[in-house]
């Protein structure tokens, strides 16, 4: 007990650095009634739409499907996962999620968030404790300023990035040890850990370390030879960090080349992105709101104490002129990086971020707080001339902000005056530190904590969050359907959805689907989805607009659909969570097989296996059409060798009525214009099917909900809102003799009917071709996430096994025990040639370059360990 008390007494400063940020944020979460303290949650934007599903996938991988660490068919129609692990899931904190199944994972999110805030304070406090002689009372103040800086608060939802905030002080501490002892390896190990945990933020820290190296060399007098020696040690030990993490970095780099790497900016403009004075607004309390997420200014709030100390640092003669000049240039470089496009791109790996701009600004906050902490290593009263300069700078800053307040939506008189109050209070309290009662020290302590708390409250109150029911209802429904389906069918299949919570539902509920959202997503899949009429973007795809053809060819054996239930007060919330995302009457061709209280599953009798024998012309097919239904016809034709010109036939509506809109004879690609601007413009299209075939409507990207409101038979047309290519909407199936009424209400003066065409599908022709392909399917006998084994009977010559597995060099195929070469079909899929007859097939996935990376990592670790081992052996011999 005595030892424990002595330990606490010795390390109470670190305990406070840990507990203060934890307590502040815990109080806020309780006040906002975050789960488990209420019906709200921490889920918002990407945390709710992306990361939470990855955390569920993390649980499933470690507890049930370890092979999905390498590859997963829950990632759209399949994809490499190592790159996604490296970006999203390598944080050791994620192990906490193993303890929180189902809805309780929301509590796990809170615990992880609180721990990351607390540990950020702890590691920064440790850095100050080890590298300064600061009074122990003040270390927790700077630690709290660091843990709750504007960047951390604004990126609370980006949990995967917060590890970098925790590890940066440890990397710096290791580097400081390296400056004192070139034999130290602490810097190497901490940097390697950061690169493994999150290579993206680790890359930014590596860039910052170059600047920090220049800063440390400016603190001492070095000859050219000594500088070169220090430079070599820095470079060598940094490269060893990269080598240690090669097991993750090498395959991730390969993955990036087919995903984020393909979006690298090719033209760089040497321009200032905005008025740099706008950064001053981000030093104000609460300078963050939702509008700052997609496009905004750097989040660099650090609090009054750090900001004042940072300014005073450059006027402090205790630091050499050389050191302060170098520090000034480093500061200038960081500021320029946050507004000059070429440098901004450099910090982000030569790609503009999609949302969350200036992600590297956490290193600038660290830099400000670190220099301020060194300035206040000894709290001395500020000389009058220094105080005058500080005062004039703040007067100029707030004068500008009050005059331009309307330009910044997050500024208000209340937050501006509150910020001024804390600055004045901090200046006064600093002045009295050495000449007044100890109570002034505690007042400063309370002031800093209050200011950082205010910033957290004002900033986070500007953001809305998902309720627990909004998360739980849909997630539970999907998980229930998935479990029920596995009891019925344990074969390999994919599932389409007519409702969803997110594009990563399959990762959350553990099934194979066709949608995905990820920053490490392969470019080829969105490109393919755009061709077949599905919504797609640079980092997402949504399989919401499947036709009978794509459902069959892509192995969509089942469809999850919401039930048609009459609304009631008890079910309102649940029904809202299960709002359909698409029209899909062609499921009437499918067979219902299971149902739950709110949802049901239907089986697609036309769905093909993951692979099937096809005409070898598919290897050379260059399908370049931009019409998605023409693309699907040509795709099926390439597989079967049959002519599909009549599979989808364009037809005219029976009647078209124009209300306050100029009439048009030819609808497709025409421009509709309102006759009177102050009245609604409405066009009504009617058609009565003459057969029980399926009918599809194509909509160009100009027909989004921003421009037009479509209604089908009186209800709003269900369609995924964002898409950049022409999509296909199913509006009728098995509706012979039943009138279809489609209305279009113009939201603007004009409307471009881009690719607006109604098509009738020849279902009988489709069935006969699917029957042909089914006769030579791959019969899967065994599978996991990165391996598929099966047999196939090929009945003709000049055939290939066409799979709907996205092509990758990581896939290796054996036919009858012999390795065969693979081909890319339709610029998307894995195929391989086979001869006529019966064959056994085995497909195995291994991440490219992972083997080489593993060897490099092992050799690097041995390089570090071998010398101490040799020395130890020599001692034993002696």
C-alpha cells in the first residue's frame, strides 16, 4: 500500500493528465445522454455510416472468420482487406470491441473514445515530464490543451486517426532520447507502431519529423560533420521503422495503387486556397460546425494559455536566436501548408481529402502547445513590452473577427466575448503566478480546464448524432435475416437489399452483399457499377438498382426486403429505419422463403454460382457502351454467344401530359421548360404493360432529386439519391394490364431528361440464356473468405470459367491440381481457361507483396535485436 501511495505521489501529474480529459468528456457525454446514459449515441457522419460497421466486421473476423483479414466478400462483390485493416482497424483499442456484441457496441465506442482522449493527455504529459523541468501543477494543463485541442474535438468521430495524437508525443520522446544516445531504439519502435496502426496519419508524422529534426539541431551548435552524422542516424532509424512495418505497408501500398492511388492529382496549381486570416477564426471557442466537415478551415484551437505561450516563446531570450528563427520558419511552413495547395497536397499524399480538410493540422497544434510549454517551463511575470505586443496581436485578431464575423457561420458574439474573457483572465493569472497566493495557480488551473471544456461543448453541440434506435432497428433486422438465411442455406451466395442502414451493412451483419463504402476502395468496382446502372462514387458503390440480369450474373441468390406493413404508432420508428432505398417489383419473379416481424427474404431462382463456364470471347470483349441496359445485354451475350439485341427494347409511354411545361415529342435527352415560373411544372407519363415482362427506366445523372421529384403510382419514387452515371430503375414486373403512372415535378426552371427511356425486358429470352449458363456452373464444395474449392463440368470447347470475383494478382487458381494463369474479363473479373470435361477447381487469395513484407519486417527486427543478443551471449561466456 505504501509503495502504491509513493507511486501515485511520484506520478500524480501523469494521472491528472489522464483523468482530466477523461472526466471532462465523460461529463459531456452523460449530459448529452449518450448511450449507455441515454437514447443518443456518438455515431455521426463517417462514424455512423462507415466505421461502426468496420468495428462489427473486426469482431466477426477475430471471433469467427479469421481468413477475412486477407479478403472479404462483404466488401461489395469482394476485395482485398489488408489495405482496409491498415487504414481502419489496426488500432489495438479495437480489441475492446470484442467485449461488446450487438447494440452494446455503442458503449464500446464511448469507452474507446474516452480512452483515446485520456491517453492523448497522458502521453503529452509524459513528454513534458521527461523533457522539461516544469512545475508539476502545470503539466496537466498543457496535456489537457493537447488532448482537447480543436483538431481532436472536430475529429472525435474519426476514431481511427486519434491513435496518431496518442503516439506522436511518444515518437517525439523517443526522438529526444535518440539525440542524447544514438544507440536508443525507442524512436524507431514508436514510429513503426504508428505506421502499423495507421499508415496514413503516420505518413504525416514522418513529414513532421523532418521539421522536428531541423528544430532539434538548431538548439545546439553542430559542425557540418556532426550534422551529417545526426542526419544519417535520423534517416537510418526512420527507415528501419518503415522496414519493421513492411508486413503491413508493402501489401497496403499495392492495394493503394488500385484504390486511392488512382485518384492522385495530376495537375497541381500553385495557389492560395483561401484568405490565410481565416485561420484566426479557428482560435475562437466553438469554431466548428457541420459545414466545416466537407470543406472548411484547419481545426487549430489550442486555448489561451498555449496561444499566449506560443507568442511569448519567440520573445524569450532563454532560447537562442538560431532556435527561434528555425522555429519561426517551421511555423511559417506549417501555416503555409494549411492554405497553399501544393503543400496541402503533399501532406495528404498528393490527393485532396474527401471531407475533413487539413487532416495534418494536429501536428501544428502539437507544435504550438509544445513551444508554449517550453516558454512556460518557468512561469515568470511578462514584461510590459512583451505584454503590449501580445495585447496588440489579440486586439488586431479580434477586431478582424468582429468585422468579418458574418463570413464564418460558427462565430457568434457569445463565443467571441467568451474567448476574449479567457484570454484576459489567462494573462492576468500568469502575471500573478510568482507574486500572489497559491490560489492564483489553482485559478489558472481551473481557467484552462473551463476553457477547453467550453470549446468541446460549443463545438460538439453543433453536431447531430444518431439515436440508438436509428442504429439498432435496421442493424438488428439485417443481422436476424442473415442468421436465419445461414440456417437455411450454407452455400456460397450474395444478397441484394431493397433497404439498408449503410453501404457497409454486409460487414456489420456478416453476409455477402454488393455495396461498400471505404477510403481504400478499388477504383475498378465503382467503374463497373457505373456501367451496369448502379449508384457509384470514388469511394463507394450501392447495389440498389439490380435487374434480373445483374442479380443472376452476380450471384445475388437472395434479396432482403422490408415488409409492407400498415403504419402504426408502435412501428413508426421501426418502419422509418427500414425505408426502402429502391423500387424492385421484379422480386415478384422470386420466391419468399423466410420472414420476420418487419422484413422478409426472397430467393432468386435465376442466380448463378460464383463461377460458370462461358464463351471465351468474354476475354476479348470490349464493352464500351454507356447505356447500362445495353451493357448488360452485351455482357450476357459475351457469356452465352447468343444475340441479345432484343433483350431490352425501348418503348414509348402511352400518354404524356404536360402541365405548365412546354410539350416535347421526343422525350429522351430533351429539355423541359416551365411555361410560368411562379407555378409548378408537372409532367405525367402513363403506360399499361401488355405483358408480364419486367420494365425498367433509365435515368441520367441530371435527373437527381436536386432537379426533379418523381412519383410512381402516387408515392415518391424510391431511388438512391446520389449517382454520377445513368442508373436503372425497375418500375413494373408481372403487371400486365395494370396502368403505371409516373409523374415528374420540376424543381427548377428547366429539366434535362438525360437518358430518360422506358425499356421492356424479354424475360423468356433471359431465362433460356441463364439456363444455358446454369448447366455448367461451378459447384462450390468448400469455401472461406479467401479460398474457394469446387467442381465444374465444361460441355464445350473454347470455354473459360468466368467468375464474378474482382480480378487481382492476389488470386491463384489450380485446375485439377495444376496452377493455371488468370485473366481479367470485362476489365473487372477473374477468369481462367479450361478444357472440355470435368474439373476440380481451387482458388486461393494471398495479399500481393505480403510475403516480401514479412521477410523485410523479420530481418529488420533481427537487425535491432541481434547486437544486444550477441553482447548478452559474450557476457554469459565470460
